[in-house]
C-alpha cells in the first residue's frame, strides 16, 4: 500500500472525511472523530497510525515496525514505520476496524443521523 491507496480506501467508508492537521498529517475522521492519520512528509519515523482494540494493540506492538503511537497509545493507537509491515489485506482490515471502533463510540443520536 501507499499514501494514495490508504487515502482512497479510508474515504470509501460512509461519511469519512479528510483534512490536513498538524502541518503535514492527513487525518481521516467520522463525525469529527479521528480513525486514521497518514504522515504526508517530514521527519516522522511513522507513515500511518490507527486505532485498534486493546487485544490487537498488544499483539501488534510485538511486531517489528509497529509501535505504540506517540501521544495516543493510551487509547490503543498504533503507528507503522512503513506500509509493508503488514499485508495489504491485513492493513485494510485494521483501517476498517479502526473506523468501526470510532463509529461505535459516537452518540446514538449522531449515529442515527448518519444512518
């Protein structure tokens, strides 16, 4: 995968939006809540970060090239040093799961409005 593939995939989720934050990070959100962050350029050692379950977080950070995400690890976010740390299928599954986790935490009224 690469930046554009991740971008297109994230934007394929219902009501997903993107915007540039913190200088050079492309942030993907559902109803204003982040579910993935792509580093577009700069000195970061990471290219992508996303939310996962507590169990998946513990499993993923045991792998080379995947670390607890700076500033957000306590919320079970992981950061990838490169896109090829996992297969495309695995990475897409994690991105979808991240979106679903964030969507599920939205207030009932907001979820109903989004459909």
